[in-house]
């Protein structure tokens, strides 16, 4: 872990303490029904009361400007909050709203748009999320949902899925295909012609499928146009999702390590077997690479580093691979108990697979990194 | 302010004394090869200048040939050397490993005898640790050291001794008690010109003859050459291996970029990408891991400066060896048949060099504690996993 200043250390300790006291894995487990799928009544897919609680502590305003009630504490700080929360798979829309939606408004919003939305996003009374994906794969350069110019505004037709935290969101930042390429629009959830339905995903988080059926928006809904803005917003999403995967993978590793130190077979702790020790040591090395990549990318956001796109894809690809490998090993090293819904290993595996696909798979980010670096 | 003054002093002195012809030259060439060092007039001028100044071993006391400077000042010298593409011509096994050991465990007499000639790099040292039967399990070493009254008598064999055929002295681990394993080892300084010492170079798969096997046949060694107490050698060796590991992790990490070579050898597609999609995917994967490795080195260094855990050296070494070995394999794969030449003009010189580098890289996960030993250390120290 990088060296933190005093304020950051206090924040990190506060988050760890809160996670220990208020956010055990059983909260994420509570979103599942008995068969291992998502509960129908928990339709938002996240814990609204807990989100209000962390918003009251200021975590939803970490990236927001002080003029809009935020603390402007920086992406690096928000990154380790996301990481700590992801250790217990906390079902909270902090990444969607406090990282991605706030970034979108800071990067693209005019004064009126920022006034209208940032205060609510910062104090947690509004949840925002990015609606970018439409099909099986993250493909931000091949958007289908169209934004057609109409008198004094825009008309949207098409679908978006999966939209993370979309069932509880009050604001969608919609990436659409306009006449001049990518167009980003602010769409309140109650806009006429917009409907949403929950998707029962393996992590029980219930993202939304949005249908835009002749949704008409005013000119004031336009956040910005062009690839650079969309890419800049997505870079924040990539890095934030990578920070969550780092937290998930770190906890999956530590839980597995504890098991190696307590499980006895053949009259010995299985953690004394060299074959398993070496697998654990290798995983530890992968976690080190991943932590470095994630922390460097978070710092690059705060520094406005022109290398951010490359660093963001490096972080997401590394985090995807490491979380993938460690959640596989988590199940394998726990043996039969790791296959049961009763044990947490499966919850980590399922959440990991979702987060790996969210905002770009490993191959998406390796390809992006390769192009950015001349391969 | 004082630092700023000192930095200026270093700059002025370097610009007056560093031979410009050596700019950007890898100092390891001279460190590893006595003949190359003797043949280069520039190197000798540079070595002498640094030796006289004491800046090759800046933190050592002046009585030992150092300059009596603080660690902060030593760092400034290192930074200024690197800033102008210069290297420390005194750097050797002597300065990196034996020197710190004598400062910690040696007698004043031993320090005064050896350190001044290490700080001028007049004498070369080699490290006699491994034996044919004692590799990863180093403490099982058997080279006998018997008390013959007014001197020791040493007999046995060492192996993988870097530069032993060019070394003037050897610091060796010897067995002074056969009844216990770790507690029967002593640390001895042996003059390589003593009767009964014979060093034979070993030809490696890369063609290198840097490593030797060394035979000791009833070699007489003065009593005063034993460092620390009799049978205390294992503790000294463990400390010394920490010096070795910390200097290994400083290993330069800049490498030839693979992309231009891959473009040239494999062609490009319509979008300018490496045309062989399978090779490209594997090259990119390795390049990304390499980038994350460099970030990790920076992070560990920053954490260490701020008093971090500092137990990551084994992890770092395994990451480094794995990533660099893979990279060397990919480079030779991309070179195709051009990468299979041993000698001759039919093969481009840089391709032959890449191939030798690949063969040499196989040692990275063996020397300085093998991959397996490093993972044992990580499991125990970083992860707290139990012993059998």
C-alpha cells in the first residue's frame, strides 16, 4: 500500500472499522435468495440504508468539489475506500455514483448541470450511474443507442444493459451515438419513455436493463460530445472498478490463507504443504503487481497525467486477471466446502466474474493498452 | 542547503574527473572482467580518481579508504553519477558484500587489512559459498577447515564461484564442526594465491565462463583470517545474503523494447499492429506485467523509505525473474531462425546477443536463492504459513 498522509490514514482506518462493524459479507449474502440467485424483493441490488450511512460520513462526496458539498479529497482516497468496501463485497453504488457520475459531471458538466446534480450526488440523496453497455461486451466505440437531433433537444431510442445500480439510480449518464459520434446525455430516471427492469445477475446485484422509447430531452441534457470525454469518464470507471477488484481479491486471498492455517488433513495443517505454500506465494506476487498498477492509475487521475488511459487499462487488466485467478484458487483450496452456497468463496467468485466483465474484460484492456503503446 | 552545496561539489568534481568516453558504459563489464578492466585506460583513470576521493565507498571511514560521508551524501553521489551516465568503478563483491560484513563482524585488524584495498578496487574478491552438494541447501556444505595449531588447513570444493579465476581473495564458508549443521560453519578469508588453490572456469549454456569451480587441497590459512567467532559463520552468511538480495533487487530493469523488433520480424496488419495475433497477445501480456513490475519496484522503494514492511524482496525477485525470462524467450521467438545462431555473420550481432541473453536469463531463477527458495521464504515470512 502506498504511503498515505494523515487525513488519508484516518479515512482508511474509519472505513476499515465501518466495514468490520457494519458491512460483513452477510449483507451481500442477504441479497441472494435460497437458490443462489438474486432476491426479487431486494430490487435495487444494493443496500440503500447503508449507502445513506456512508454518505452521511462524506464518502459519496470524496470526489465532488467543495462548492457542491464535497470534500474534493481526490481519486486516490476514493480508490482505497472502494477497495476496503469491496473486501466484503459491500453492495453499494459508490463506484457508480461517487466515482463515475461525479467524474462525468466534473469533466463535462456546465455550471447549471453541476449545480443541478453534484450536490445530490455528493450528499447521497441522488444516485447516478453510467449507461454505456448494450450487449454482451463492453464496446464503447460501437454504440447503437441513437441520439437524434430534434427541435430544441434530443430524441433517444434503444436499450442499455447491464446498467450497474440502475434500479435505484435517479440519474443516468447515457452514452449514445449522435451524428458527430459519442454523445453524453443526462437523463433523469423519471423521464417519459424510459423504462427499466432488473436483471437477475449471478452476484445478486440486479443491474438494470433500460429501454429508451422515443425519449425526448431538452438541450440542457447534453453533457458533451466526442470520444475524449467518453474516454475520460471511462478511465475513471476502469480504475474504480479495478480498485474494487483489488479489494475483493485481497480479501479472497486472506480468507484462503486463513483456511490454509486452520484446515488439518493427514494430521497436518494443509498450509505446511510446499505445493500449497508456493501457490499462495505466487498469488501474493500477483496481488503486489495489481496493487501497484491500481495505485499508480488512481494517482494518475489526481495528477491529470496524460498517461492515464494506458495506466487505467493496465490496472483493470491486472485486477481482472488477479481476481479471476485468486477466486478460482479460493474455491479449489477450500475443496468441497468452497462449492457450497453456504460458504463465501462462491460469492467472491460470482462477484469477481461480474466485475471482471464490467467496464471491459481483460482482453478488451490488453488490446486497448497494446494500441496505446504501439504494439 | 548543505545538501545543495554538496551536490554542486559532486557535480564540479565529476565534470572534472569522469572520462567522457565512459558515458553510458555499463560498469558491470569491468566489474565482471579483470582483463577488460586492465585494458581500458579510461577505466583505470576513473577507478584511480574515485579511489583517491574515497567516493566508491563513500560512507566508509577514511581509515578504511572511504570518505566518511553520510548516507544522504552517498545517495547524492549515486544520483549525480547516474544523471551523467557514469558508474561507480569501485562497485564489486568486495564493496557490496564483504565490506559491510567486515564492518559488522570483522576485527579492526581485518578491516584495516582489507577494506582500503576494496575501496580502491585493487584486489578482486570472490564468494565461496555453494558446493556440489550444497546448493539451495547451503548449510549442508562440507568444505573442511581443521585447526592445525598456528593455522587452519582447508580442503574441499566450491562451485558457482563468480570470477574465481580472476580473484585475489575469496570469502568462504567452511565446516569447523561436523557434529551440527548450521552451528558448525565458519566464515574464512582465503588468499587465492595460496598453494593448493585451483580455480577452473565452467562453460555455461550461454558460452559464459564467468563461473568457476574451485578446489582447495590442504590450503594453509592464517588463524587471523577467520571472521567472527568459530562456528558463527552461518549468522554472518545470512546477514551477507541480505546484502546480496538487496543489491539484486536494484538490478537495472530497462530492456530492449519488443514492439519495433516484432513489427520488423512479424510484419504489421492494416492498423499497424503486430501481424501475428497470437505472438502479439503474448508479447503484450508480458509487456504489461513488466510495466506493473516497474510500478511495484517504485512502490516498494517508496514504502521502504517510509519504514514499510520490507519483506518483499523474495516476492520481487520471483516476479522479476519470471517476467524477464519470459521476455527473453519472446524476443528469441520473434527473431525466429535468426535467433538460433551461435556465431558467424549469417546471424545479426544483436540477434546473437539476444540469444545468449536468453540462455543466461535461465540463471535468474536459480542464483541468489532459487525461485523455490524465494517462495519458501515468502510463505514463511510474508504469509506466516506453518512449517512442516
